[in-house]
């Protein structure tokens, strides 16, 4: 699935991170995850089965909540995504790959402001 603003396809890591983030506060049902992550139902089913099998999400009363293992994974994955985006940005010299994904502990994937300065 491509990003509607940049037209660039998201990686599996970005989709998994986004799904974990959507479920990180009070959990989310399938519909909320599907719409917030811009996934088809088939994609949602495939990713949920993988993420739940690895115990990153748990289903409780129809809602998916992030496990402790999932929170740790999200934090590490967010750092990796930030590094990859930074490297891609350096390669291409563009700022179109810099978005922020907040993580539970308050850290963020760093984005560049309009002056090219890290925030």
C-alpha cells in the first residue's frame, strides 16, 4: 500500500509499527486498525495473525492490545525505521520520508523541520 501523500510504498516494518501504535493506548478493534492503518481486510487478517502469533498483540474482548513484548518491539522497531528513513533521505536528498511515530515512552522518530534541522 502506498503512502497517500508521498506515493511511496510502506515496508512491512512500517505497517507493523503503525498497527502496534494504533493499539498502544487502550487497544483497538479490527475496524479501527484497518481504517487507521489504511489496510484492506485481507491485509489486516494476515498482519494480525502474524503479530498475535508472536505475542506482540493480544485480543481481549474484541479489542487488540499491545503486550509488554509488543511495546518493547515497537520501541526498537521505531528506532530502526528512523535510521532507515534517515539513510534513505541522505541518499535521495529529499525530506519526504520524515514522519513521526510517537512511542509509548515519549520518544519519537525524529523528523526534519523545514530548515533541515533535526527536531
